[in-house]
């Protein structure tokens, strides 16, 4: 038996674990947003590191940096498509130690996308509250941190860790040996 088979778990177990991890990430994001709304309503600003980092509540009706204001339908379709692509990847990525960094990045991106998606559906805007005032960076939230850090980690992983051409063979369609048909 090869190492990939020895270290892998059943697809059902893997899917349940993935959904549980993503649900926890979403819950944490939503919890931080609820706390921010309760503590920062009325235009309050809470300096964490004076002149560097503060908490302030903003209703973001656009994307990063305030672009695409009120494009709610567009965000709905983009997020749904992104979650479908992530789901496809998670169903096909081997559940082995070698691919755990990739799986974790996908979990965090899915959790962040879903966390902001929930806001857009329920409220028509995203609740942002972390402001890096040192460089006047746009206000963001925990879901944004999940997405940004994981996307950056994915780039690093594909450049430095998954360098072998065979690392992404799991995405290729298999062919039946006897009939030449795709599975």
C-alpha cells in the first residue's frame, strides 16, 4: 500500500471534517462582527495601538477598497461560483498530509467568502471593523483576513511547495483503461 492510501481518510469523514472546520471559521467571523456592532455602534473608535490599529464600524456595500458599490447580485454570483470551485477542489484534493496546507487554505477562503456572503444576504452590506490607520488601509474584518492570508499562502504554496508537475494530477480527469471514456 502506498503512502497516499495509508495516510488518507474516507471521503465522508474528510467532507464532514471540512464542513465542520468551515462552519467554525464562519461562526468565529460572525461572532466578531456581532461584537463589533454592539461595541462600536454610534461611530465609536477604539484604539488598540494608538496611531496604528483601531476598531471602527463601517458598512461596506462594495468589495475590497470600496470598489463595485451596491453590486450585490454580482457578489452573489461570484461568491457562489467561488464556493463551488472550492468545493470541487476539496472533493478532489487527496486527504493526505502533503495536501493539508492546500486544504487549510481552501477551508479559510471558503469560511471567509461564506462569512461575508452571509452579511450580504442578511444585511445587504458587509460589517467591517478593523482599521489599520498607520497606512490608512481600508477597514476590513476577520473574513477578509481569512481570504487575504490564505490567498497569499496559496501563491507561496504553488510557487515553493507544490512545484512538482504531479502535485496537481488529482485535477486531471481519469480515463477508463478499457474503453477510453472519461470517468
